[in-house]
C-alpha cells in the first residue's frame, strides 16, 4: 500500500539556521507533491507544490526538492524564525487522491 | 474571499449516536475532500467529491458516509459512533477535478464519550 514517511521526532533548531525536513514515499509515483503547514488546532495551510518533472521549487525562504528516483522530497526553511514553529506535512499525490504524511514538528528557538 | 467553513467547531456525542458535519467550500470550488486527523494516525483520507459525485473513498467502514450538494456544500455522516471516532475532522476544497492546492477549514472537533 502507499506509504509516506516523515520524521516523527520533532526538529529543534536555532533561529537563523536552515531547517531541513524529509518526506519519503513508497509504492506509488506521485505526479506532484505538496507541502503544508499546520498550527495546533487549525487546518493545514498550503505552502508549495512541486511537479514530478521539477527538481526544485522556491518561494521566499522556502525551498522544496523532489527526487523521483529516491522517492524523496526535502523541504528547507532558510533563516528560520520562531514564527516558523509548526508541524509540516508533505502530501504526494498519485492519480486519484492526496495523501498526507503524519508530519514533522519544527521548533525554532531564539 | 471567504474561506472554507466547517460547522460545528466542537461536538460531543455519545457512543451509538450518529453525527452530521457540514462543510461550505470556497465560492467557485467544486471539489471537497474530507479527512480524519488523530494524534497517532495523522491525516487520514475519508472521501472526495466533485460536482456531487464521490470520486474517491478512503479505507473507512461504511459507517462513514458523505454527500455533496449542487451548491458544492458537503456533509459527512458517521453512524453508530465509537470512542475511536473521536478526532478532528477536516474538510478541504479545491478548484478542479484533480485538486492542486487544497484549502482547509478549521475542522470539527468530535468527542465521543
């Protein structure tokens, strides 16, 4: 069955550093992959979408890579800020539906 | 423009009862998906509707059902509630047949006692 793996352990980094989150998927080939941010008690918020024919996508301090050979996406936040603290979800999409990983909690401390 | 609206925000029900949750998508969005979120399982896909037709269904028992109306509003129903149904239920709307960016509502927090 389709499986998505994100590091379940929280990632703690210091303000100003680059945070790197990993998303691995197995048993399917998503046409594109999305990243969302979720704050406690709120619905996820869309951040970035990257297609299978794109290697890298950037938006302000965010960068996403998509390696279809490794079946992996990396999500980077440069110059991280305490306001970036949240849970980040990856969502690879196959032909039929959007499936979410369990998310990685990022904590940026001053 | 107004975002995705889910009602009610909080709900407490007793085992064995049934519950109906409502989702109003962003104006112009015709695709609505439902997810169940629990601490241990993360976001689990329930079903997806487009133009009143169910396009996809997740691996949930038949107690979970949904529908979409002609104005794209959607409802999901859970019958014979179990304690394990306690979760945050999220609705997301998107523009097209193959959703790209999904816009989520605040969710309905269901507690079954």
